[in-house]
């Protein structure tokens, strides 16, 4: 655990973590935003037996704010803040031996190899506090055994003390063609992936838009229309044109600074989209100009695109309709992904967005998620190198997505050759997703995130959602700064393609 | 236009409560008797619909629960928790994992493709079939939509020898001495079962399913029963050399017979040909380092089909190391291609076929079709406890299945598998499974991708793919 990140936190009154108020700045404020369910899930569980005499010793020794004395009683311990056996202070200090500590059995049924229980728990922590978690919770890598999870940085120095967070730049430009269109820059090398109205609730959608606006970046509508509620955030919205053309109108194309063509999605490359009838509520149907209750299929591919010339025609169409907008082309990662990227450049795209095979989805056949197309780690390297060889790397923005879970994944993707990344699942987790994988069925997400069910949607408030995401991105930015500092850099753009800063544990010399 | 092949599926409930991954633990001590208990609010109705199965002494709540943990996280008394089901943890082995087993149960019950939300949850890559990915079409190569019926993707394969060329007589008429050929509408046959609490009813269920799917099923000659005669057309009797004489009637009624390769099967083949010129002969030979040469000999001797097999986990023990079925079957395929005789014989491979994706991958690695074995038992609720191998009773009484029930479950499983094969074929832009055979260009292999990308950056790879070992 890195000292410097914690240096920015004040442990106030028995450890309620808050950020030191930084000078009024371009950065949004972190505010403590706890889990919206009564019992937050942590790695450990503390039990207090009847032997407790409410002496308050535990509250005094705990550095993490797990215990609190309220009047003459002990409050329910905040298990999820506990760092477990490596601390164990309260258990040892209790004069009545009333406390016992064990691992939370729930961690055995949440998460998976890519999103380990540790990654879920640490992402929740970041969304609550804007800080990386203390203790031994793994917040950098998952347990997939390959790709990002086996790659490490070759840092040249230890974490510095008292970094001037604001002196580091995490901004990246998106228009590298310099063709007179908008000079869009984003405050973090990250923006939000496409999630449609229909697949997620309105509060999720607007909360994302507000958080990305706060960090001067973008969210994406996905394929499902452009709800009115997003209009105030137009300058931070990417609208998607996908194969079903659901909700695409001239007016929506003209609202935004970036239009994204979705050719394919990493989780189901080569297959169309599918919104099950249950989730097509009257509101969703109206937005998509479809019939309530009937399943909606997006075909694959664009039936108007069967050649590179058709592809160019497509891009020209958008460019003519909105003379300021940048065009992003979202593709998946087939074996010839490098050729696809070059083709998109010559067709006039500003951004090539590669969505690797382990990307998120609201619903996809499991066979597709696992087997079709290549993981993003390979595709970034292939595309970066090929664009360099073609002499056009400087004129194209390469965005990677599909299995980018943590701030460290982002930095690794950039070091492998991407300019920035797109995320999605991490946002869902910040909002309380536990990856139960039932987004697609019945009334949708029981946790009120990926659902349009009127009742379930009420489970999450907009303010809460916005702040959780602001906090998460804040925690990520702290980590970007630390990574840059430890590599002797001050600007995230310096990191692009710096594979010499990486090592792979399965290779010689690591 | 010929009738489009379609597998009709319908839900077939299991006989036993399936083993679920997680289990709800709730107890009464500490219950605050809330006016509005979280248990009433479960949107899946898990607490309302739960029942207690007297025969299995099992609560059904875990089968209804969908793991959203709302109750765990909302109960004011914190008296509900959920954790791993130890029975699930112990199920299967490192190859036939509990996840694979329960996914096949789901397909056998529903006939549906497993679809879920959220991205892929498994390891980056793995041993065996997990070290390859299938390719897709992007932007300009059209894909095929087989699932929603907008395009017909053909999964038919024809078994038998194919002529390499036509010959014509003096009059310019084609002289055809075309060898027998059998068309099966899916690239799968049912293979010999490596274990199982087998009975006549089990074979009736499986043969019935094979007949309805119009594919073939291998059944050992000693398991023959006259009730199976109704399916004789679809049954491939598996014979040892000694059984050829004693089971002449079986050979008579079959389209294909299978003989286990004894190393001198060429002679047996010749005899069979003379006595039963209309019966196709499949020779089952083990995958090993000599297999490509052995297959060449058998092909040149005129075998119609060669069934190359690995053990049930797909392993092939060679002198240098243990290979996986697909690695050696690729060598067999390539060897025959090099000799220019690949189409003179049909190759079926088996061993380790556990999921739909393995069928596609097996075909990419050179087989015309694969033989499915253990999953047929999984369709009948097998839990891979292997008690049967030790002569103990089967916990799900597979021997007592109703043939009609078993048949429907197997049809469901294969129907779901076929739909998944259509998905990957569609994504690859292929309209024919026959085009997929040996088409490694439509696949990406872990080793190659690592070498092309990380190998260039980081030098020599020193580790075998480290499957999930984290720091």
C-alpha cells in the first residue's frame, strides 16, 4: 500500500476518511458516499459478542473507523472498512475478548477471475471515499492469469511524499487530425462506454453524464436514443450510431461533439445486439420508436457497409450532418484489427476505438464473450505498431476498451500504445453492481442500475450515483499521478507506447 | 429448396434438484421480526417459492436465488448470508469443472444458449481448448445471421471417402464409382461413453436422440439390445476383431461399423469390405505421436472414417509430453493435406469435448466432426462423481431414466450447442461448417498472439500460461 496516496487523506474523528480539501480547482470534490444498502460487503467480518461492555477501546485503537461509540453503546461495526488479520488491533485490545474476526463468507460467491472480490471491494471503497483502499485489498489487478494481470510497471522510484497533484496533467486531445473540427480534450485519459437507455436506468445514465462532465470527459448514449434528460450535458455526451439505428435522428447527431459508429462490441463481436422484450418498457420503446414488450435486435453488421468505400460514405454522412463533430469508429478485435484501424483512418475517422473480447455487456451469449476475437492487450500493441509503421499514428487517436477494470489497467493500456481508454463495468461496480450477471433477464438489475423497471429504478438516487462516480474517477486520477511520478513523468501523454516501462511476469528478465 | 434443419427443443425439468454454486444461509437467532422483512421483497420470490424436497432432503431456495444479494445487504439483523456450496466446490475435476457441468445441465433443461449480462468472467486463457479464440468478421467481410433465421447456416457434414477426381469413359460419360457417403446434419456424433451407470434405458434415450437429430451413435456390441433395433440405422456398433464374426447380424443392419484399431486393422478392413460392401467402416485409433502416419496407412487402406481419440479430458500422452487432442489432430489433418489425401477419408476426433465451443474448435483443428460422450451423461444429470467407476450407486440414478425424458434432455443440449456453433460461424462470416475444417486462419492461438505482441516487447516467454496464479 502506497503511503503518498494516503497522505491526502485526513483521518478524522475515528477514521471517517475525507479528502484534504484541495484548493478550489478544476477538479471536482470528493465527498464520502457510502454504500446505499444497509450492509456493505467487505473482505472481513467482525462479530461482537454479548460480553461487550461498550468501553470504546476498539474505537480508540482502530485506524480505519470500523468501530464507533454512540452514547453508551457501541455502534454496529463497519465491517467493510476493516483490513483484517494484518491489523487485528481491536481484537487484541478488547479487554473482554468480545470481538472476533473472520473472512466474510460472501466473498466466496461474489466476483470472478477477472473481477475478483478484492477488485469489487476496492472499487466500492474508491467510489465511497475517492481513495485507494487501505490494507491488503488488491486494487490493481485481477486473477485472470494473463494480459494486464501479468503486466507490471518498471518504476524508477518509490512513491513520493506530498505530491502536487495538480501539477500533473492527465488531459488528452481527441482530435489529432487537426481538420478544423472541434479541438476536443478530455480531463482524464478515460471516457464512459456506450450503455443504452433500456439497458440501464435513467438515473444511471444521467449520473454518468454528470460525473463525466465534472471530470471534463464524456459519456456515451449507446444505441437506444438520446433522452431529454441528457440535453444539459450535450458537450459531454457521445451519441452512438449502431447497426439497428435505434433512436438515431438528425437532431441527435447535431447535438454532440463526438459521434461514435459502433461496428461491433467486444463482448459479442460479429453478433448483433439484443434487448429482451421484458426491458422494452413503453418509455424505452418510445425512445427507440419500437413496440413495447417486443425484443429488439440490432443486426450485424451495418447492412449499408460492405466495403471500405461504404465505410467512408458512412463517416462522410455524419460529417456532413454535423460539421463540428469528431467521428469515432468502434470496432472489435479480429485478427486483422490493424488493417481495420488503418481503413478507418483513411475513411476519415478521428478516433479508432478498439473493444477487446473481454468487454462488458448487458446481455451476450457466453460462447461469444469467451471465444470470439482477441483480448484488448494484444490489439493495442498490434494497432499502435501498425499505425506507426504507416506513419499515421500521430494523426489518429487510439482508444482501447474491453476488460479495463482499474486505474492500473488504464495506465498499462496507455503504455502498450493506446492514447486513452473507455470503461463501463467499473462504473457499474461503483454504483453497486456485484456482477451477478442477471442484467438481461426479467425486470433487469435488482440493484436498480441496469434496469428500466419503474420500481427497481427507484433504488438509486441521481445525486448518489453522480458522486460515487466522481469519487471513483478521483481515486483513479490519484493513481495516474502516482504512476506518472514513479516513472519520472508529469503528463499522461508521455506514457503512450512506452512499453519499456512495462514488464511481463511470464517473460525473461521480468 | 430442401427443408432447413432445425432442432426443436422444449423445457425438460430435471429429476433431481441441481447443485447450485452458492447457498443461502439464514437463521432465526437475532431476527428482529421486522414488519417488512427483506425476505418478502425478493424480486425472484426465492423465499416464497422455496420448497423442501423430501427425497433428496434438499431446500430449493438456492435454485431460485439469482445471487443479487439484496437480502444479504438489507437485512437489519444481518442474519442472512450467502456462501459457496461445498457440494458444488467438490463437483467435477480440473477439466470437467463444476461450472461446465452446471452449464450443460442448464442447456439440457432449457435447450437455450447460455446468455448473461456482464463481460467474460473467466481466466485470460487456459490449457486445452482455452488457448485459442475464434475470429470474427469486421466491417467489410459480411457476417451471417444464423440465429435469428435471416440466413441459413449449414452445419451438415458428409461422412465417408470422397473422390479426388472424376473419370470419363470413351463416350465422355462420367465413370463414377463413388464410395458410400452419409450425411449428418450436425458436426457431431455420439461417442462411446467412458463411464456411467449405463442401462438399456440409457442407450434407448441416447439412440433415440441420435435418431431424431439424424446423427450416429456408437454403441458397444455387448450393449446391444433388441429394443435398439428401431434405431439401427443410426447406431454404429463398436466391435473388436473377435466380435466381427459373432455379430454378423449387427454389421448387416448398420450403415457404419466401428472397429478398434489393433495395429493390423487393414486386414480386417479388407475382409469387412468383401463381406459387406455397403457398410462403411470407421476405425478408431488412438491419438499419439505416430497417429498421423497411422491415419495415413488406414486412409490408404480404404477406411471410410477414422475416429482419432484422446482420453476423456482430451489428453494425449506422447513421449515428449502430454499434448492436447486438438494439437495432435491438427498434425493429423496437416499430414493428410500435405499428402493430398485429406478428402479421401473423414476424420472424427474425440476426447475433452465438453462445451459447444469445443466442437467448433475441434473442427478448426482439422476434424470433420467430433464425437461427444461425457456431455450426454451430463444431460442426464450426471455429477461426475465417478462412483460408477468404483462400482458404487449413481446418486442421480442414471440407469433408471425414462428413455423419452433422457432423449428430450439430450436433444435440448445438442440443440443449444448447435445454436452456439451457429453464433461462432456467423461471427466468422461462414455459411458452412464444412468450410471451417482445418481453417486455422479463422482462429487465433494464445502462443502466436503472445509471440507476435508480448514476445516482441518482452523477449522470451519463460512460463507456461500461468492459469490464474496471482501475485
